């Protein structure tokens, strides 16, 4: 509005309009912790949202590999799934980017972190066929191992009886021995169980099958093959 000039002319006014556009908003959700596997399952990216001036958003992989079920702009980014690469361990970063809203406001982004933790592994060894007489001899459980995110594993007897030299957690399961019951013939099943690692990965197990034959073959194991 001007001042009122001297004379007959009145003060005058003019109007200026300022439009404040609504900013886009985005939340990627997470973080997520999952366990390593050779057959990974899709992870639904729940918790992801968009709002404000944004109508859609699209996912992309920044690092860590794997696959997304969709990289297109979508109004429901929380329904998209991500599948890690088989056997991968480490950190995955996904980026959620909104569309560019009409007006002055830019597109915005948010990052989601997925940590794929290393799985525990155990190997109980290959099946063995062994001959025993009335005075059984000790069987070494060579070939057994523990690894991945586990450092300890324990042996147990599932069936067939007998005695293990150690049933406690050990970092060297191959050093444990098994003694069949005197005169036993048949199948013995031993189980090697890892510790439960820190994090989301579970303990894992593996079985060792021993076939005990009643053959008077002295004190040496006999491989039927």
C-alpha cells in the first residue's frame, strides 16, 4: 500500500501471493537382521512409507547385491520384497527415492540397512561301516568340524547306545571318540550340534551314521566297500 499522495489521487495497493508447496517425505524402515543361507527367502520391506507432496517412491540397491521384486515407482513401497544373494554375509543398503513432486520441492531419499549375519556350520563326517568283536574298540570321529559364526559344538547319541569321550562343547569335535556297546550290531546315529551364535542365526545340527557289523576281524575297522 502506497502513502496518500498530495492532491486528489488516493493511495493504491497491490497483492503478492506466495505458495508454500508441501514437501515430500519418505521413511525406508528397518534396520533388519537376517541369517545367511544358500536358499535366501524374500524380505518384505514393511515399515516403508511416503507422504507429503510425494505420491510414489522406488527402491534401488546401493550395496550388497541381491534382488528387488520391483524397482518401479509405487505408492506402496512397503509391499516390495528384497532377496539377498545366496551365501552372502555383510551389510546391504537399499535406497528409497520419492517421485519429484509438482512445484518447488525436490524428491527425497531414505536408506534402509539389512545385515545378513553369518550362519553357523557343522560337519559330522561321512558315514562309516565298521566291524567289531566282543571287545569293541574306540572309533575316532575324524572329519567333524564346526565353523561359520559358531566356534563350539557338542556330540550326542541319538540311537544305538555306546559312549562318547566328551559330550561338552568343544572347538575340535574331530578329537572326540565313540565306543560302541560290547557285542552291539546295527546302526548308531550320532548328532553334532553347534552352539547358538550371537544374533539371529540358530544352532545347526548334522548327523553321523555308523553301521556296526558283527565280524570277527580283529581290532581294525573294516570298510565294506
